[in-house]
C-alpha cells in the first residue's frame, strides 16, 4: 500500500509559493533510508544566498580548491533545515 506524502519547502523570498515540492512514498523510502537526506538541502548560489552572507546570517563552514578553482561552502538554518551552497 502506497503512503505518498507531499512536503513543500519555502524560503523567505518566496513565502507565497513553495520553492521545492517533494513527494515521498514512505512504504518504499522509510525513515531509516531518509536519515542521510533529512533536514538538508543544497541550493545554487544566487542573490538570496549573497544577501544571507552580507546580513551575517550565513556561516562559512568550509574552504578549499580543486580542478575547478577555489571554493567556499556556506550554510543557513531555515525552519530546522540546513540549506547549503558553494561559492566559487
């Protein structure tokens, strides 16, 4: 029996509409299997991310470089979810 549930994630800049809608069939993807992705979202760097950095609400939690150049990893908390992005 399918146990499909819909989860809608919003971000302050888009309070009138969900930014991300996820449908999960809990009969297949149990809480145990969801543990690694629960409360974690990665987004593309944009003006909203930059604003959170400038306001001091975002935290840089990593830096480094690879074959694509230097990078910084940033994160904020939104409704008990960790939202992360990469700045190059």
